[in-house]
């Protein structure tokens, strides 16, 4: 008991010498056996790393002690100590090895405990008390020793592989010295790790793991089966054996076994529904399982593997027990149904009625949201059910307690409602919201109403909406009144209505945010109004794509896997604002003003396998251009100091060198950032140039014992690939409605030139390269040529630095003999911008 | 996949009202892949226990997923014992740890794993827990060994307890012996 107290206090104690010495006394080999393990375990909590050396002898002796408890305790303590005192613990590897072999425990092995490999099995319990503690029959020491060995060797793949082969026994897995199921589970995990890292070993290790599928212990079988199921790119043939094992578990009387098996199968069904389908009969029995979690997993698995015919039956069974399970599992089921109805659109009727049924049930926000999103998806992808689904949603908002959901539904009604044959029936629902709900919902309802009025063709309808909007002008809330007034105004001016209500594009939100933030932080800018035209626009489809939930078709039905999903890579606009923030932190650049534009993708200036890796990002300022170099050093044990990139403009570029900001010191594998700044001689001209780049640095070796770099180093150079400053660095893709904008720019600058591109092999290749060179947005799907011989590509972009909009129409023809012939028409607001675009192609 | 020995995130015992009897949460310092710091404050832990109890108070099951954790549990008279682990953990591994702990505790408390006896013998139960799980590492899965390591070697076993029951027992034996003797006569 004293030891427990010591352990709990360990984190707060400061003066530990007294305690240590008394514990050490207990650890002496001659003291009573029962206290030694506790003493060892308590000791590891209180000593600090420097003292580990002093107790080394005790630990070594304890690890190989005949008594398993002492040995286990020593191993576990060593495991805890490892992060703090790596070097000391590493020296105990031989002792741990011996413990794994289990020589010591065999002397304690008595025949009566022979069958109890499982700790909870039939342990003989005749002498429960007495002076001599009962030796463990569980071989748990092996588990701890194996864990410690792996911890020590985990950096060394060869050693781990060898360990697995040594301990894994022959092909059947029968010859293994490991008797503890937990230890075997760990071994399987290590094996799986190796297999993932080293494809060459895959076949060999897979055989080993398959051997473990026939082990006596369920725990080992389960671990092996699960590992095989989780292998990336596993084939159907490889899956048959583990699935057979899991299938056995499905009919087991233990609910935890059933749970484990169904959980694994549900995860597997996401990727290999066909393989799991063999278990369908067993799974169907589990739907009525006592344990609701098992039942839920069984159903979701069935929903994924099932065919069209079984859907109706399943739906009936689900609705039977929907009321008995918790919200979390309800969400899982709703998600599964959502993916299912996208898979079998023909069954939408029964599913929709099911969804609307559960929508009326009790439930929390998450559950309702899942249902509403499922219905949204159905509206989006299945045209037939639109009308019915909308009316279900209308009913739902009649008594919806969640403001957020009401607003989303009202927005959707505004979008979809006017297109339906009878828009009038929705108006009643929406106007009810205006009368009954809180301010947020009222505002949303007003917008939605106005969309009906403006988009509907009938004059009668828009007139009645007009009357309703007029009534909203008396609302108590400002927002509601404002919206109503604005939409009433739109009635009178059709042109404005076009832009506000029917506009297909929206601002890129993250770009808009970063611009607004910099606008607010800059006191000078406050005098002029905010310039929204420099913000790229994206079409609605793109915006929808960006925020698209990853779960439209391949819905993830398993909560555990949602953790594993990686976050999507940051969008271009996010990296932009990130760069802007980085630059703002550097004092030299504050006088430059705002970043007009940063190239989104970093250009690699080295091969990815070289010693030094350099990539470049360009930042464009009003009068300057700054190159940001991300340098990383991959050679261990060296430090690079004074790292600078020397840039030589090759042609007469109109750029003059300002300064180079070197990286002071660059350790191994920690990237650093250096800058080179140029002044643009004329801020209106668009300079293009090619630069020769050389990386200069002082290389110093690191003394491995101290970790300090040596005094002397040598200067070195490393030549990088040439860097191009081209038209694409000035142009930002943006979305416009091409035909109307093209007509509007008729008054601007128009330049037309014809090029022959004999090297291009197809129209598609030409389109791709033009888009890449100009860095513009292709419009209306014109980046995918429909015909092989003739095509028109429409592009739009924003030219940085006040160049305004630039539209490009490329008319192309293709013939085998001549390659692609291109007629390029550019319309811009300014001459320079047009020149820039034309020059880029030449 | 969890490649370390740190398997158990917490062991909790609650009573029939969902109140905590015993709870130990493990946040090992040396864990190579530290989970986001959760369940560190008493408030979070209380909320977690409450929710978990609501889900599992009905007898029957022994495993569930709750709030991003895998929980195996066992009903015992008026208590529920939980072992909480990472959702990717082997269910049977946790279950074996739980079974060995509850078996050992049962042995120590003479098959009366209930709130009263746990509180009365809290020292034994805590030691038992310490012998089963050390900072998230399963130390022992053999319940007999655990129990034997916890129960103190009694220096003096001849201590005689005199109460109503023992007196009655003595009386009974005397009576039987007398009857035998009389029968022999």
C-alpha cells in the first residue's frame, strides 16, 4: 500500500533520495519475495534518468529472475523508463531476450495449469493465500519482454523482421516459443507493420499470420483476421480464410466476440462488399441480437453488401428497433441508408418514407442533421423523389426545434422550389416560418420567398410574393426588414436581380477572408473602399465541391474509421493566406505593402531524392517580387549555415536585385525558409525572366556525441534548376459567365493571333498545357474537348497588380499532319495584360 | 494500430446510480503516439462516466463503443466494472484484463464484489488494480496470481474471532459430538 502512495505522489515529489534508498533496500534479493515487484515498479516512478545507471544491476538481475512477477515488474518498469533513459535501457536487451524465450517460467510451469493459456481460463485456485505467492501461469512476462524488445529495436526493421521470424515459429505457427496470447497479438501487429513497410516480405509474413488464424486462442485468431482485413490492397482470395474465422465468431455465444467480428466485417464491407457477402446469412441472424451495437453493425454491413431485393426487408427490420438504440447508432444507420439509396436509386421510395418516419421521431441535433443531409443528397442525385422529399422537409420545418436545420432547409427550398411544377404549395410553409419563428429563421425565409418571386415565370405568383414581402417590412428585426427591402428593390430592377439571385458564381471564401483581414489591419487602406474585384470567384459547383462532405457516395458507416480519415489537403486559397501571414511576420517586407498574388504550387528546383531539397514560391508585391525558398537538408549529422540562394537573371528582365535573406542555420530534416527580393522597375509592366539559381552554404559536421556542430566547416555550392518567372505567376484563375463577359469586354483590348503547335498530340493535351501555362480557369467544361478535330477553349483569369480581367478564347483544330493549330483571342481591360497573355504562349 | 504496450485508457467502477466508486485514468508519459489529451479533468471524466453508464446500465451486454472509446464492462451485483481502451484495440485483450481483475477482486472479497465490500476493502481492491494494470500496461492476466500477490501473508492465523456465529458453530460441533458419543453408548 505504501508503494501505491509513493507512485501517486511521485509526480509531485522533489526530494527523492530518502525514499529511493529505502526502496532499494526492499529490492535486495534477500528481502521478501512478495514486495520486490512492487518495489521495482515504484522505483521507476521516482528515479530520474541520471540515476537509472545506478540501479542497472538490480534491473538486469530482476528481468531474468525466476519469479515471473519480479521479471514482469522489471520489464514493465524498463518500458516506462525507456523514453527517459534510452541508452541505459538499451543495454538490457539480452536480458529481455532471455525473458521472451520463457526459459525461466518453464520451471514454474505445473501441469495443472497447462490448459489455461487464457488468463481468464481455468486457473487452479486451491492455495490462494500463504507466504509464497502463486507463480503466474499466463506467461505474461513474454508479453512485456516482447514489448520492450520492440521498443528498443523499432527503428531497425531488419532486427524486427528477424525477431518475428524467430518467434513466429514455422509455417504453421506451432513451433513458436510464445505461449501468451497477448504477446502473440503484439507479434502479429509488428508483423503487419513490417508488411506494410516492406512489400517484399508480404508473402512470407502473410503465411505466418494465416497460421495464427488457427491458433487455440480466440484473441490471436481475431487479431490475425483483423490484420489481414486491414492490409492495403488485399485480394479476395486472401480474404477467404480470415472471413471464415470471423464467420465462426459471428455465431459465438460471447457477445464481445460477435461484436468484434461484426465490427471488423463492417469496416471490411466498405472496401470488399463482395467478400463479406458470404456472411450475410449469419449477419441476418444477428439483427435481432441482444447487444444493440452488434445488431447495428450487422445491419450496416448488410446494407452495404446486400442486393436490391433484400433492401425492403431490411428497412422493415430496421424500423422495428430504431427506437431502442442510441442516437450515435441511429446516425450510423442513416448514413448507411444514404449511401444505399444512392446505390439503388430505384428503391428511393421506401427509403424516403423510412427517413421521413424517423425524422418525426425523437432525436438530438446530430441525428436530425444526418437525416436532413441524407434527404438533401437524395434531392440532389435522384430527380424523381425531389418533390416528395421537399414536401417531407416542409413538414419537418413546421415543428423543427433546430434553427440551423430550418435555415438550411429554407435555403434549399429557395433553390429547388421555384423549379418544381407547383411552387405555390411551398410558399405557404415558408410564409408560416415568417410568422412563427425566431429572427434567424425569418430572415432565411424571406430570402427563400424572394427567390420564388423572382425566379418563377408566372406574373401572378411574383405579385403575391411581392405582397408577402411588403408585409415583412414591418418586422421587428433589422436583418429581416433589410432583406425584404432589398428583394423588393430587386423586383423593380431586373438587371440587379440577375446578379443577385441568379448569379452562378460566389467569391472564394477563404481568399475573401484573408483580403478582408489585411484590409482591416492596414490603417491607410481604410480611406478607400474595399476592392472586391481582385478576389477570385469560383463557380457554385466548385464551391460545393470544396465543402463537399466526403460522404456522398462512399459513406463511412463505422465511427472508428472516421478518426483515421486524413483531413483534405489545404485548398489553394488557404495556402495563400498562410503565405501572406508568413510574409507579414518578416519586417523587411512590411514596407512592400500587400501581397498581390502568391503562386499556389511550390516549384521544385531539385529532384526529390537529392541531399538538399529546394522548392520555390513566388510572391508578387506592388513594386517588388519576392522568391521564397523552402530548403531542407536531408543529410544527417550535418548542419548548413548561412544558406542563401544566389539568383542570376539571364535576360534583361527589368528586375533589379534588392537583397538576399539567408537562413542562419539548417539542421537535418528541419526545413528552413530563405527569401530573395527583387524590385520591379516598372510596376505596370509584367516582367518575365528566367533565373539561374545556385545554393550556397557552409557545411559543418555535427559531433555525434555532443550534438554540437564543429567549429570548422567548408563552403559549398549546389546548383539548382532554373527558375522561370512567367505569365502564369501574374494570373489568378477566376470564374465568370463567359459569353456575357466576353461581350462586355468588346470595348477593351482585343488581340488575336494564330499559332501552330505541331508538337501537340491531341486537343486534350493542348488544352491542358494552355491552362497550365496561363494559369487560368477553364469555363463551362471546355477543358474537356468533345470532338477530336475541332474545339473551343474558354478561359478567364484576373491579372494581378490592377491588370483587371482577362478572357481568352482558344479555337483549335487538330489534324494528324500538322498537329494543333490555335487561334488565340484575348480580351482584357489593358494592353499590358493582353501582351502578357500572348507572350506567354509564344 | 497500437504498437505499444499501453493498452488500457482507464478502469472505472460505478454503482447502480452511476456514481463513481473507483476510477483510474491512465495518461502514460512515454506513450509514443499520445492520444489527444482527453479525460484529464474531473469534469470531463464525470461526464464521460455518466454517459457511459446511461448506455450500459441495462444488464446483458459486455462491450460497446462510447465517445470514441471502446469500453468492455461487467456487471457484478450492484457494481459495473469498465475497462476503457482505444477503439482499434483488440476487444478480447481488454476483456481478458477485465476478467482477470474482476476474478481477482472476487477472490479477495470472497465472491462479494459489491459496493459495500469494495469500499470496506478499498486497499485490497486498489492493490489488485495496481497488480493488474500499471499505467496502462496490462501486468498480469492470471487472476490467482493477482489475488495471491495482494492478500497479505498473515503472520498470525490463530486469531480467534468470537461472535454469535462462531459461538453457534462451536455449539453445533459440541452438540454433534455429544450426539455421536451418546449414540455410541
